[in-house]
């Protein structure tokens, strides 16, 4: 249940509600918005009827059930959208979309530094790079581990780009937390509940990728583990799902980006690299993701994709990445409008082949 405090209610009234929620057998999670506070009462086993009676408490505007199984992740439990600050300066979920870029795997000092410098020059805000790699085959490159973490930290020190890297095991949380600014939970680990429970207490933001076969509800429930465990700094990432299609590596579910932003207050970014698996689709898919409302992108970039130890086929060259970044600021294509005699002399949208176009 959500207890919406009235605008102008007092701190004492809010504290009383918090105490009553605990007495009713639930955990209170308070969001203080600019105008009013919201108390989400979550948990199982408490008395719903007693909570509903809080409608009569001073300072309470209304008490409403949360419509979804994900509670703290639901938009209902917050007045505004969550903004996640990574590394003390990069805000995900604010006005501007954030681009994270870098190689699939950290392979060498030369490779990560060349990439970090180039993506920074092209306008990326964060550096990505895998140190511990989830590979389909045990015979494929598994990542450089600690050595890669040290290189990422050095690249961060030189470029100032905060680092996001994947954590696959609870055993690695501490060492990754010492070197990186954000934990990436990979698609294959979205429902590794032990990992999620421990990341909830790890004190750094989490990028939670959607599992290749996970529904949006399952994805948001995975995020609920992080919020319920005490970590509000969660960013969702759509990275493509498994469908019958085989021409693309995965099917980038852009509608899920929009829907997750409708259902949840958390920022949502897109990963067109894994979402398409094809270099030539990454720039248009990136533009589409931003157009549908994504709060950012995560992209694979490599100085020499043909020599990459993982995901070369979907990695952009440094030049391709710079071109993609320029394209993100280009306007969307104008839409052809039927000729409108009333607009003809004052049309601000310009004309294409004698037809007016809507202003962009
Ligand atoms: C990656 O980011 O390199 C990766 C392995 O991603 P995903 O978990 O989405 O497959
Ligand atoms: Mn990859």
C-alpha cells in the first residue's frame, strides 16, 4: 500500500504514519518529494485493514494499493523520477541521455586506454569494459579479472570517466567495488537472487540488464530485490530478448524501454550492441532508443574489432563511434503533412516537394 501524505502535512504527522506502518507489520519506505511525502508500506504478513485505517490519520491524503507486484520500483511509490549519480558527477535519468562506451572485454593496457581516450573525445560520459566475462563456452576468453579492474581504474583516473563493469559472482563484489563506480548485472544473472541481495548492500549503483528470456515484470521484480535490500541507485538496461528471429543476435525490445519507464521511476537505458549484434544497426537503433525515451545507451567500441577477443562483430571502431555520437544530435526525419491551405503562407516547418512538413 502507498500512503500519500497531504501537501502541507507536518514532519510529526509523517513520523506518526511511519510508526503506525511498522506497528501494522510492514516496512515503511519514505520518499520526500518537493511538495509531499509518500510512504510505501511493503512486506508480507502485516494487516492490510490496519493500514487502510490510516486514511483517518492526520496529514494523510489517501491510502491506495500498489497495483503491481513490484512495489518500490513502481512509479506509484515516488512522486518524481529517480536520478542515479555515478562516480559523483554523471547523472543517469536527468535531462540528458548518458552514453557509456568501451570494449566488450578489457584485453590490454593499449586497448583500454586507446578506447577510453577516444570515447571521451567523442562525448561518452562513462567507460564500460568487462573484466569477468560470462561466455557461452568455457573455451572462450573469460576476461583478465583483477588485472582488467586495475587498468579500468587507471583509465578512469586519466580520463575522469566513471567505470561500469560486470559482476558475475558474490565473491567478486568487494574487489569490483574497490575499482569500479557501477556494478553491471549481466543478462544471464538477472535472476541471481543471491547476487542481487548482496549488491543491495554494496553501496554503489547497479546497472541491471534484462534477461534474454525475462518478461518486463520479472525484470522489474529483479530490480525490486535491489531496492528492497536498501539500494535505490538502480538503472535498468534493455539489451535484447530471444525471439524466433535469427538475423539479429537478439531482438532489441524498444517498447520495453518505454513501458519500463511508464511502470517504474527508475532510469532505463538501451544496449543496441547486444540488442542487435550487428554493427550496421547500432547507430539507427541508438537513435531509435533515444527517441523512445531511453535515459542512455551502453555501446561496445574497440580500436580494432576484427581482433577483439569477444563481441568483435558488434563492436564499433573508434571512428564509427564518433560518427554515431554526432548522429545522436541530428533531428529526427520530418513527417510529411497533407497540404493545408490555412498554413501555406505561415508554415514554419518548411516544404518538401511542395508539401508542408510538420516543424521538428
Ligand atoms: C556485456 O555487456 O558484454 C554482456 C555480456 O552483456 P549481456 O549480459 O547483456 O549479454
Ligand atoms: Mn559483450
